[in-house]
């Protein structure tokens, strides 16, 4: 399928960062701990540096809310439009040798995610979604940069009965389990990273519930992808998640990501 230039450039940039991440894992991961006690590696840092340089070229002048920069106190002034970046979402999965980690690039406009790129380097998958345009997925060789002809449209599915639910591998709590019990979700697949949004977007599952903290860079790209594919993200009260939450330090509250939003 023919891709708009900005989507193709972003997909290519994410894949190039993914290739760097895979290469660094082969050379030995250097693991450190951030002030909030979460893990960070040399791959997180070097991939973010590469991605920031590429985003400055593709979206000149648009501020970028990036995970590692924010952790180091470098938070730009955010306007109505800004980018959210997680250079390596699922660092724990990466360190453990699991393949679920992703590169996340999202564009926020008017407090809502409108464009998202998710790249899973160790799975050979790249996804994009733009609200109003649709969503697509490329399956490609590991380490490859997908060409335009590698992408095929994807969409969410009609909900299965009972629904298939996705949950965080490392952040599960009683409130989430109760919600899934009430939803009748007997099949629960535990995964790390924003890959869960991609699985909903391609129609492989029905919902993803998360009642413990995430950050805007964890969800922005995935929410845009899911919304473009036919789904959406709501708070338990039925409202939008919202972005640019400077007063909360960009911390998200509880949410449910739906393949198809219930009537």
C-alpha cells in the first residue's frame, strides 16, 4: 500500500532504532536503575538519541516528550501538538531476553493521540495508525526496514464471547482482576510493552485493562494505532485518557483499551 511520506519516514526511523537495540543486546546489555527504581539500559539511551534526531528532521519544531529525557529533567514546553516517545518500551522484557518490547512514537494533537508507530524489533513487526486514515501492519525479517509494499491494512475484530483479554506481565492487581472477572474474560494473556495495543488493533484480542500506573509515552502511540484500527481507550468512567497532563507528571490513570468500544 502507498504510504504518506511522514508515515513511511516514521516507520523507517522506528525500524532503524529497533535494529540498533537488537545489535546492542548482542554486544552485552548495560543495565542501570533510574531514580524511580525502574530499569534503563544503554539501548534505551542510544535509541532515544537516534530517534530524537530523526524526529527533529521529520517534525521540525514539534516538541518531544521522551521517556529518558524526562527522567533526566529535560521536559520541553508542550503546546497543542507534541510527540511522545518511548525508545524501548518493555525494558524488563528486553533484559530478560523476551521478544515483546517495542519502539513507540506517537503524535498528540489537542490532547488526543492522532498518529502512532509501534515497532517490535525482535518480532519483525511494524505497525502504524493515523486517526481518520486507518491502520496497517508490516511483517518483515528481523532487523529489516519495511518497504511501503510490506504494509497491509488491519482492523479490530467483533468481540469474542467470552472476550480474550491482555494484561501486563509485571503490573497486575486485584482491581484489574476483578474487572476482568466481571467482563467474563477467562482467557488472559500476559505481555509486556505496548505490543498489547497492536494485538488489539490487528484483531488478535478484545480488551486490555490497566489499573496501575503508566506514562503518556507508554500509551500515546498505541492508543492512536488502536483508535485508527477501530477501537479506543477509555477510563473506567467512560471518559478519554487525556494527554499533556503536566500536573500529574504525565502519569495516566486507570484505563481499558477496547478492540471495539461497548455500546
